[in-house]
C-alpha cells in the first residue's frame, strides 16, 4: 500500500523533499523561510530549536527545517540530517569576521554520511547592505570550487525584500526534478 501511495504521489508531483536551513545566528534564516511563505518580511526572534514549514514551488514540495544557528545549538544540527536532500546555508554577506566559521560548519556538515547525497544552496543574504561581500568573494572564502561531490549553487539575496530567493528555489526545484 505504501508503495502505491508513493507512486501516486510521484505521478501527481507531490513528493516532499527535506531541506535543512542552516547558518550562523543572525544570518537571516527564519526571515528567508517566512519570506518564502508570506512574501513579506516578518519580525523574528532567535530560533531556539527549529521551525518547520512546507514551501511549494509549482508541484515541488519542500519540507524546510529552519534550525537555530547559535553556537550552542550547532552541535545539534546533525539530529536533523537523516533523509535530507538539500542544505540551504545562509550567510550574512556583511559579517566578514564569521565567514570562516560558516565555512567550517559547511564542511563539517558535508563530511557527515547522512548528507552525502545532499545538494547545497548558499544564500548570500543582506546583499542590499552597503559594503556587503559579493557572491564571488563569499564563494572564494567558502572555497566552494573545492566541493566536487555535492551539486551546489550560490545565490545573492535580500531576505527582507525577497530579492534572489525565487532564483534559489528554482535551482533547488531543478535539482529535485533532475534526480
């Protein structure tokens, strides 16, 4: 019976893809999640634990787990890895001092066995802020070109206005339909 339901779901395009939304605290993860859902900026507070929401793009359903990014919570990220198809890493394009910490967390995740097949979308948030780093600069600091065993894409964005977010979701949708 379960196989029949799975087959019907794949035919009608309602297969759900698990996504973890991670990044350091104050990068804009929750603002991005709710921008996906409401198309407007909402007031958020630091996430303790996680939020989970379904984001639908045409017939592609993403179950997005927004996980708190405070240093004390990062050790719990691995509890969310099982069955994850997509990692969205949100980086604050203005936070030059912590970009190396974000890189360390990214590579720590990519080394985890449960994420060996995950695709990676990096949202370079806060592109609207004066003197923010470009996606090229962030890509170089994160050494994204060295990632060979995971499809990845970096997308500049502004969580407050939603600029750049649809392009990131479209990339994820193309990855989901290619597999």
